[in-house]
C-alpha cells in the first residue's frame, strides 16, 4: 500500500478507535453497493419507496423535524488568528474546536457502521479537480454523495496517486440541536460535522468542501471557488459561449442554469446547455482567459416552486433515480410539493395525514438529489477536464427600484466592486419584513472560508493575471412598477438579456455609459415579439440620487471589513461617487 493510503488508513483507524463503530466499510461507488444501501435504508425506515411506475428508483427521506436546513449560527471557521476568518464568519480557536468535537465524537458510532467515502470534486481526470474523503455513519449521506460527487474507486486511485485530500468527519450523533456543530479548519484542509443529517451540514463535499475549504485552497493556489452557475449559450451558428452567474437564494439561479429559450429563439436555433447550477471553480488559463469546472456531479435542489411552468428541465429529471428529502406524497405515493400542480397531497413531509393547519405539505427547504446527467439540457462539457472558457460573469440580486435590468461593469476592478456590493431586498416570505437590503457579496456570505476583504483582494489579484478577463455584469429580474408588479417577464425571457450580454462580450452592440455602469441602448434587447412589451425605459433607468444613496450604503458596508479592504476598491467606489455628482 502506498504511503498516501497508509496515511488515509491510519486516519480511518484513529477515527474508528475514537468513535468505536461496529464495522468499517470502504465505499467503492458501485451500483451493487448503492442497491444494498438503499435496501438497508428501506428496511430500517430511513427511506420510503415512491411509486415505482411513475418514479422508478425514487425514494423519500424524512429528516428529523429539528434538522431541516443549514445552521449558519453553528457553522465555524477555525483559523489560528481570528482576524483571518473575518467578520463574515463565526470563529472558534482551533484547539478549542478540536477539543469540543473530540468530546462529541467519542464513542458516537457504537453499533453503527463507519463508511469511508473517497470522492473527487470535478471531472475525475481534471487538473482543476480536488479530492476528499468523508468518514460518516450515515448511509443516506453515502447515497447522496454518490450522486453529488465522483465517488468511489476512481477517486481513491487518484488520492493514492496524488497524496492530497480534504479530510471530512461526520456523524449524525443524536440529532440534538444543542449538540450540533459544523467546524472548518482551512489551514488543516479538514472539516468536522456533528449532530445533523441534513444536506449541506452532512454532505461535506457540498458547501463545506467545495466553497468554504476550496475558497481557502483557491486563494493559496491562484484560482476562485465560487457560488455560481455555469451555463452555455449556443447561437444559431453553432457557437457555444459560457456564462458564470452568482445569485443569492430566491433569485432564480437554478431556473437560469436550466433556461429554456423563448419559442422565437428556439425556432432560430438557439440552445442552452447546463454545466452547473450551484458551484463553479474558475482557473486562469495559459491563454489569459478564465476556465470553469463544476466540481459537483449532481443537483441538490429546492423542490417547492419547481414545476412545468417555472423549470420544466428540472422537473423532467425527477421521475427516475432521485432521492427526495422532506417532500409530501400523494395518495398513490408520488412526490409532491407546493407549486408543483393542483393535486392534493395525502401525507405531509413528516409523514402525517396532510392538514393545512400544520403548515405546508412539503417543507419549504425540501430537496431533491439527482445526477446532472438526468437533466435534459445537460452539457457533456461538464466532464471536460480542461473546463469551459468563461465570456461573462453575471451578478444578480433582487431590487424593486434601484438596479436596472442589466448593467455592464466598466472593467474587472469595477466588476469586483459590483460583486462586493451585491444585495437583495427581503420578501415577506423570507423574514416578515419587506424591502430590507441585505448585502451578499458574490452570493458568498455564508460560504467564504476566510476574511471577505482578503477575498476581494484575491479577486483583484486573479483579474490582474488575465489578459482576456470575462466581462462582468449585474442583472435584476425583479424591478417593479408603481403598482408593485414585476415589469420584466423573467424565466425563459431572461434569454433576451443573455443575448445582449454575449453581444457585448463580442463587441457587436453599443451601450449607454453611465457612472455606475453601461446599460443597453433603446431597442438593443429584443422584446418586439413579446405579447406585452415591458416598460424598457423604467427597466433601464439609472436614478442618480438613488444611486448616490446606494453608494453611501455600500461604503458603510465595506467599512465593516476594516483596513484590510483593498484600497483599489475604495478608490473605485470614490470615482463612481464622483462621476454621479
């Protein structure tokens, strides 16, 4: 056995000595292994079979009612120096965190199986991919990691060859919310998660590795780990160009990743290809461009609101080989959630007879886990070891009045400022408060594994290496009229904005320059074939007074990150303010 596998085996042995499992299973990722796990979980009630005729090989998992979402207040970044974690993270001293977790993990796997899950984030033969091993006592986690990563024998062989991997240790513990922590040790490239069986808390390849740890790795190695979709747009001439996009939650990210163009575009030959819906690793190429891989192999998507109307490509994936978590079921055992259709569910997400008095039938954060290859718009470029070249980076948000439909940053530095200032206004569904502006730089607020100011400096550093950087844009599908109605139709019609963005990247169209960015000229965005033409004047208006107030708010936000904020960013902010005045 190689020294690398010796080191891995030693670690597994140390964990086993401490956690005391009944047995240890090294996962190979095979169909037979997965089938045996599924049958075991069906027998013990961890999974429930769904309708085999309508949804073959689909299963429902009901998690503990106190374990249904990420727990950001219990998620820590443990660096030697607190300042390195930044005000954007909860921090704990690494020695204290290790002592706390060691106590929790002591004997926690008695009468359980310890699964060793080797995995690869990214195409198995990509130089941009990174490796990890998760040790877990949850067969549900194993089944999900198999869909979400390149998991098993091939990953183990690459770990043996390369010798580098992120260590992840997970136990569901007793699912006690008072004994639940998700600890990240970026300087050690390790993760410890205890007390939760839910998604991002337990599938350690997802946000824990692919964003929090990877963002730290990326900073040290000269690339970017981002909370972004990757989508390819094919024009009628057969040319495919790629866009990466960062959107806070409830801003249409998955819908954009799987967009179906309007009929007039389809008739002309336009196509959209999905490379990724959630995470994007961006590497500078030898040609001075940025190249992206999706480190994931599957989707872990929010079910409520997914329908034939909002996202037909997503819905089409989910009738085979899918694990559902905390959805409702119909009388004939089909999965159901709010926004799907007008049927009535029989059982709610907790397995009770459905009663509207108990709240929604499906948990608002209910999920589906499915292989990317099930998506009708799946691009085989998702397996390209060299990644895809990115023409444009798009930052989105939800603003009722301020932000135009689309705006182009003046250059890379300005684009980093636009990303750092990203914000959305809360909706009633989210908080009970409407219109409160929440900053979420690059949609990375819960996921950046180190100080945000250092992260912005790293963005500036990566941009400085690029001779052909992507253009950076901001979009806002959510502008409203005086009656509070959305002005832009959204969904598939967002293709019209993407066409303009790519035309700008190819220098095919002019734009109107303003101090805050360049906006489309009148008639530049195709809307003539829409049944009802939107008010483009309002959609593209830049109000200098409102923007002056916005920049004061941005300045205040940046000041929260102290003197580590890059001077270049502050200087650019002042220049934009001066331009407005």
